C-alpha cells in the first residue's frame, strides 16, 4: 500500500513545477531540468489522482450495493463498476510503485560494450564475433549509432576482443543485463566427429561517463607512449602513437593503438578508462547500500554465466530468469532480442517492487 502522503507530495510537486515553468522566471539550465521532471511526473499524475479517489469511489459503489432501496439493475451496474474499479486500482498501484522506485541515473546514458573471447580457443573467438554482429544488428534496428573503439582479430574471422561505443536513447537501460559470461554449444567446422563443443565469451556493458560524472585529476594518471605493434612483431607505423593510460589510485590501465594519431588514441583510451572508473564507483556505492546484491537478475558480474546459446537445439536460454527461446537464429539476427530484454527488465522490476517496504 502506497502511503497517501507520498501521493499527495507527488501531486503538489506536479502543481508546483507547472507554476514555476509557466512563470518564465527560471534560467535556461534550470528550465530544462524542471521540464524533464515535470514531463516524467505528468505521465503518472492521472494515475496518482485516480489512486487517491479510489476509496471514495469504492464507498459510493458499496453504498449503492448495500442500499435496500436500490433496484436490481442499478446494483448489477454498481457491482460491475466495483470489480472494474478494484482491478484498475491494482494496476494503478503497480504503475505508481514502479514510478516511485529509485531511478538509476545511468539508465539514460550511452554505453561502452566490451566483448572478449573466453575459454574455447578459436571457437570462442568466432562466438565473440557472432555476439558483436548481433549487437550491431540490434543497433541498426533501433537506429543506434555504434562506433568501434578498438578491435583485436583472431584467425578465421574471429575476435579476441572488441570495444565499441553505442549512442542513442536509453542505451544502458536496454543493454545492462548483457554483462556476464555468454556460453555457446555447437559443432565447430573443424570437428570431424560431429561432437558438440562448449566455449564462452564475456560481455561487459558500462555506462559511458561524461566529464561531469567523474572528475579525473591529471596527477592521478600515468601516460606511456610506445610504437604500435602489428602482426609478427612488425610496426604498424614508425611513430610512437600507441598510448597506455594508467589510473594510479585504482591501478586500472587502458591501452589504445588503433589510431595512427597519439591524440586520438589518448581520447579513446580516456573514454574507456572513464567508463570503467564510473562503473567501479557505482559498484562500490551499490555494495554499501546492500550487503546482498544478488537478485534473480544477477549482479552483472562478468564472471557470472548468464546465457547459453545451443545451436544443435536452436535455442537460447537466459539462466537468470529461466527463459528459453526456441529461435536462436532470430535472436542472433536481433529479431527476438527485445523479447529477452523485456523479460529481464520485468523481472528486475518485480524484484525491486518486492523489496519495497
């Protein structure tokens, strides 16, 4: 049950923001912030008002049902209305609880996605490549912008590691449940006996941090430059363009050598470092808030096995919510991706609601 005081405060907040925005006396920056806040509350305000009027509406209908003078037809109508009212009240209660859940500010951010081949040698690198292609297809369908930051290829078209930036609307909220170990079961092309091999790739999705989110002091950084190396020990170019950035307090280190320009490599390296430090800080705060962070959705820990892609059976299973989709091909094409994400999001919301006191 949501306290009446909470609903009253929401309605008062909506009214106050409305007056402030129409006064024309707010500076531009504050106007943008308050407009966003007003827009968010505006989507739920009718639900809040109906929630407040529920008890009165219910009593009026019960009065008709209990009144000996009411005719049968009127009682039938009141009975139907009361059932509808109770059902709608349950829906409204859930909508309000979801709205009142603590917001993750990172949800609206762009994301940096890192995919690395895990156990399984060549087959793992081929699977890492398949995963990256899947996220590319999802990005295309959603009209997101995907930009490569760095890529390390293996033999036969596989990927040892790939890091990319994805920009668009609510990227992190959509992709955050992808963090973890993805396992594949299939018969490799090189397998003559037809045996199914198991290999894995890790995915890390980090909210892209802006400079305003995280201040990094220059004195905390050690920047080393070196000559970018190519296959077989050959030099990619003859200048010291590769950059290694080490954040001394945390020990985190990022190397970048994809670009020929030292300046561009440093910019890309800083983008990755900032995202990793931001996520490190978020994890620290989460752990302080709760001793037990493990929910059914999982911690997002990269060591946690979250999903299995079984090619012989044409299925993909998410172990956190015990959901199996028998449409592996469509999933890898980005077609059934939303179905999985919606189920994960719904489960996360249910978990959060059950934890509300």
